[in-house]
C-alpha cells in the first residue's frame, strides 16, 4: 500500500503541473499574442483571466463531486476535459478558438486541483499530511514554471502550433495514467463518511467557523496577489528593459524557488507542529521583496529576488490548504478545499481586473504594484487572529 500512495500522489502532481502550465503558457507571450491575433493587451490577458473566473463557477460543484465520487473520478474527469481543450489549441487559428480552448481547459482545473485534500487525507498519516500536500502542490509549481519558462523558448524554436501539440500530448499521457494507475484506498474511511448535507448547509457550517473564515479570506488575498503578479509580470517588467524570454525566466525562477520551499518549509511545519509561523514568514518575505522585484534592476538581481520570494511565499499556499483540511476534517475536505480555491480564484479575478484598472498612463503598473503590497500587508494583519490547526491543538470540533 505504501508505494501506491506515492504513485497516486505522483499522478496527481503530473496532472496538476499540466493544468498550471496550460494556464500560464501565454503569461510571457502577451505581446506576441497581441501581434499574432491582432488583439489588445486586455484581450490577450483573457487567455489567463478565464482560469480563475471559471474556477469561481466550478470549484464548489467539483468539490462536491469529489467528496461523493472520490478523487480518482475527479482526476479522470479533469484530465479528460484538459485533453480535449489542449487538443483544440492545436487547431486554433483565430483568437476566438484559442480562447474557447482555454475556457475548456479552465473547466478541468477544479476537478484536478480540488482532489489533493481527499487524496492526502485518505492515504497519508497525520505526520505526513503537510509534506504530502506540499509535494502535491509542488507539481503545480513545476507546471507554473514550465508554462512561464519553457513556452516562449519552445514557440521561438519550434513554432506556436508545434508547442501546443506537445502540451496536448502530455495531457493525453496524464489522462491515460489516471485510468491505468490511479487507485483508491481499499479501506477508505471517507467512503463511509461521505457528506450528505446540501451545499448551502456546508457553506453555513463553514462560515460559522471564524478560523476557517480567516483561512478563506487569506486564500482570496494570497491567490489574488499571486494571480495578479503572474498575469501582468511581463508588462510590469517591460519598461525596465526586460524582454518576454527574460520575464518568463524570472517568473519561472519564482516558481522554482517555490518548488524548493514547498518541500522544505512544510517539512519544518510538520516537525515543529506549527502552521501559522511559516505562513507569516512567507507573507513577510513577499512584502519585503515585491517592490525591488517589480521596480527593475539587472536580470540577475531580479532572478535572485524572484527565487527568494517564491521559496518563502508559495509554500504558504500549501500550508493554507492543509490548515483548511485540518480545520474541517476528512468528510468535507474536498468541499472546503473547493470553496477555498473558489475564493482564491475569485481574488485572482478581482486583483487582475483591479491591477488593469488602476494602471496609470504616466506611472504604468506602479499603482498596481502598491495594490499588491497592500494585499500582502492586509493578509499579515489578518493572520495574527488565526488559531493553529495542527491536530495537536485539537481545534477540530
């Protein structure tokens, strides 16, 4: 059984990585999309914005589906939808078709990402839950890095259509892996404790929990910050002499730092049986590095700053997911995760739009950068009121 749980986690990580790569493929190609399809910057940004927008619509239904049918069904359905959307991108000769393909792929994300809590709670012991969640979300970070770093180089060397074909092939492999190798636990406690309450009862129950409400708000602010930064990173850095390939590399370096942090920081979180201090650490580093990262400098300096920010800030996301799971328990794990991701992606939609709205003709994205800094500072104030959720504190009712 032990090898099976790691195989399951690896299959999830691969699927999650692809879903994130397909989302951020066009992050460092905003200007190229504008030229290729003769669209505005706002229109090109829709290719990224549809993902958090669709997540808002589908997250809770997907969480309920996973709670009732299991993470295996969620991953199979998610990777099937992802394969269909990525295949359509190969034949997208117009911006409308490309946007439709992205919308289809966006529908797959909630079914894939929301499976992590159910999988971890079903297969891993308490002392392994945070590191398992960290490893699972590390797959997401790898995909983000691939989407930001590899895509512009692949398009430059092979062409746009060929790049889309490679990502479609990887999606097919992910789908077939879920069908062939993904297993459910033969003694799954979640099967006998599947939730029977309706969605609004779940929502009412969650909102009565003040600790959980703070976690949800942190997800809204934190993912809003991250989505805003990754969506507009190229135009933020362009005035400072950073081209699309360099912007993609800087964004990828941020994610690679997060990959390392997602392994190391949750390990210390489990060791010291604390979540809150490590989330505070991530927010502090993000606040200190944001302005230097977005204000220009040498390419090497920006790479170093992005790695530092990613190493400390991105693991906070996996810890927030873990805190959510610990707070609600296994039976409602996927539904709570779905709501958390819904609010987080709603934050992404709001922040992406706000950053575009507050952008100045004279100051560029400078007001938007201070908007992101404000989100981090607000998160830091809120987390002071958050109680620990590690099982040793026994907050779960």
